[in-house]
């Protein structure tokens, strides 16, 4: 899935899905380095490494982006 497709379809992705750092940056309207910084500070969830790639869990991102309680 391309970054644009991931962003466009974010609402329909299952909570268990994972998205790449470029998608998180687009959703947060920030740079990739800012995503990494926010993850390190705990403002964004920490990514999981799957197959050598860092992926952010969609359900965890929704919780943070929508300000919902965990």
C-alpha cells in the first residue's frame, strides 16, 4: 500500500494494522524526524519492528490522534 493510500484509507484500516513513518508524519502534519522525536518522548506510540521495518499500530495511533482514553 502506498503512503497516499494508507492516509486516504486510514479510517477503514483495522486497529491491528501497521503503518509506516511516512504515513504517521502525513497524519500528524509533521516531518518524519518529528514523528521519531514524538515517539521517543511518549507523545506518539512506539513503533514495532516487523520484517525489519518500523510500523505504528493503527489502533494505538487512533487513540492518540483522537484523544481517546486508552
